[in-house]
C-alpha cells in the first residue's frame, strides 16, 4: 500500500521533531508492506512573515488532492494580536472537516500509577462556535456577555461512533499482544446534563444511542458528570479507557490529563475526519529550547502512530508504541524534560533501533 504524507513542520522545535516522524515512518515501511512518499508543506508564523499568509492555499490543496495523511509540528503565535494572522491548524481542522481531536495519554506499563486512556474530543461545535454578544443590562447595572453552546445530534453521533470505533481498535491492539492495564473496552461519556439538560442532555442521549449500535455490543458504556470526572481522573486515572466529550470539556480534560504524564514532550494527538488524519504533538514551538537539539521527539513519534491507526495501519502503529515504551521503560536515553541528558537525535536513534 502506498501512502503520501504531508509534512508541515511549522515553527520552532516543530522543525526538529517532524523529521523524526518521517524517519519512523520509513523505518516501519518494509515490515508492514507500506510505501511512504512525502511532501513538505509550509505553514506557520514564519511563513506568515515571509508571505503574508499563515496557511498557503497550496498547502491545503496539496493535502486535499495528493495526501492520505499529514504530520503537523507546531506553530508560534505572536504574543500581541497581528492583523491578518490566524492559527493555521485551526483553519486546517475546518477546511478538512477534521471533526475529532484524539488525545491518547499513556504512562509506561510499570509506572506506579499507570495511565492508558484516550480522550475523544468533538472539535466543531459547543461553545467554540464563537457566537458571543455583549449588551447593556436593561436595569443599567452594567454589561452582560453571553455565548451560544450548540450541540447537534449529527456531531454528537459521529463523535460517539468514533469513540466506539477507537475502543474496539484498542481492544484489537491488546489482543494482538500490546501490554495494557485494561482488559475490556469501555467508553465514558462526559457531560453536565444534570444542569444543562438540553445541550449536554442531547450529547449524552445521542452518545448512548450511537454506542448502542450492534458493532459496539462488547463495549461497556459508562458516563460521568464532568466535574466529578476531573476529580476521578486525577485520583484514579487508570480507571479510564476511552473518554468522549463535547468540545470545551474535552479541551480542558485533554490538557489536564497531559499533565499527569509529566512532560508535554510525550503527549501526541491527532485531528481526524472521515478519511483524513493529521498527527500533531500536543506541545507548541518551545522557543526556550529551540535550536538546542534537546526537544523530546516522542510526542511526534507517538502522533505518527495515532495517524497510522486512522489510516487503517494499527499494526504498524502498535510497533511504534512498543518501541517508544521500550525506550521509556529502559530510561537510558531520555531528553532533559523527562529527566535525562540525551539529545533529540540519540532518542530517535534508540527508537529506530527498536523498530
Ligand atoms: P510550549 O508547548 O511550546 O512549551 C511549554 C514548555 O514545555 C516549554 O518550557 C518547552 O520547552 C517545553 N516543551 C514543549 N515541548 C517540548 C518537547 N517536545 N521537548 C521538551 N520540552 C518541551 O508552549 P508555550 O511555551 O506556551 O508556547 C510557545 C509557542 O508555541 C507560542 O507561540 C504558542 O502560541 C505556541 N503553541 C502552539 C501550539 C500548536 O502549534 N498546536 C500549542 C501550544 C502553543
Ligand atoms: Mg487546549
């Protein structure tokens, strides 16, 4: 099978970690009968400074017409608002209808408080439709601001269906021998329908309906109110397998869960739609360590795995996860953010050897 992958390094350490992603893909290609070709695509703040656009049309068109998937590094955002600049990854999610944001959070298997969960966040609606308004209070007591929280049956159904599909994929990986703290698939629906009975109520009901489709009969369906979810996620993170959430709760839970594993340099993500996936490390462009050769490449390498899972290559993804776990378990070649003194290159070499 031939797959064409767009490489969008972006700014800062994005340029140091995306090449590692490419090398990992090349390393797994022969064992899994895959043939990768790559196309480098510009985007980001530096692209904006040079050309006046952060996301050139050519980048979007090449992704749409030529590519099966992509890897996105990170982009810098100016601290002050700059006219004409807006985040290219946010625009890409819209243009390619990447309606799900997937964030696996995992510690090593032998960790004292092991975690192996994935947050499946709806990425198109909820409060992020950005329909806000401000007006004067009729009684003259000052301003009032309000925002629309929009939840649709369509978006809720497709995100819960994706969560169910992911739960089954993870189970398949376990059955093929990947070590895990879980033995059976569970999806936890996150909401606050005790207060927001219509919006979160619709999300909860629709998710339940979606997950009761016959192909999901082996999945345990659970649900949890978002505030108690935060408590339990921090106290007993090993409880969770797959978590599905509307946009805002998913955003907050994702960053909170990432904090549980120690470094942003370890946490991958993917932006996923029907038939397209962009792997993206969770971290930013890290100007403080840029150019020093010490950026942790693992978030990107794991993002390669997540992208491959969504391109239907779960076995190759599993091999990548195992190589990363091997490197972390041994703990000999680690970058400074996780307590080691190795550079990016040494970590990449070690993982490539394990592949
Ligand atoms: P950041 O994620 O770039 O860095 C936060 C801290 O984590 C820094 O101390 C950094 O050195 C460390 N870190 C991050 N990734 C690492 C890695 N792979 N290995 C080792 N250490 C790592 O977030 P920050 O500093 O808030 O933002 C820097 C720039 O990145 C800003 O311009 C921001 O707008 C942008 N950003 C972009 C994102 C994206 O492209 N998706 C996400 C977050 C921030
Ligand atoms: Mg966030």
